[in-house]
C-alpha cells in the first residue's frame, strides 16, 4: 500500500471514529483550504465535491471577516440552519475538518470530539 493511500485510509478511519463518538455528527470531511477533499466519511446522497466546495467558500468568507476585523486567524466556524449545523475547525495550516451536525446536537460535545479528531489528523499530516 502506498504511503499516500495509507494516509488517506488513516484519515478516513479518524473521520469514521469521530462520527461514532457522537451520533449527532451525520457526516465529516477533511478539506484543503483550496476546496479539494483529502478524506471523507459521508452518507449516500451527500456529494463530497459539493461539501468540499461549500466548506472552502464559507472558510474563505469567515477567514476574510476575521482578518478585516483584526480577530486573528480562523479556529472554528459554526453555521446554524433550520435543519442543522455545519461545524468547521482548522486541522492544519492547510486543511479544515468539516462536519454536518443535527440541529438538536450538544455543540460543546461535538466541538470536543472534533478537537480530538483534529489532534489525530495533525499528527498524521505533520
């Protein structure tokens, strides 16, 4: 197995573990800042290319707003809709962890589990 493939498998295992850790996390993806997907654990019917593109778009707007308002670099971003949330968290300088979460979720617990996953991801990618 090539190093690149084994890295992708390890990242996907972290995402699956994340989803098992909290039943309110419906899907997750590791996305590069330029919108390319690095790994994903998405149910059928969710287009990973669309998730990556939307994550990158929201990330760019959030990062720009923080920069313009002198609030530092983006660490976490929550987008709450009527039917759930998108939670985005910086994983490395070049990637973010994006999750799709049910509306009734305990966001504090989701963020704790995401931070654990991000630590594992950064170890693999460093």
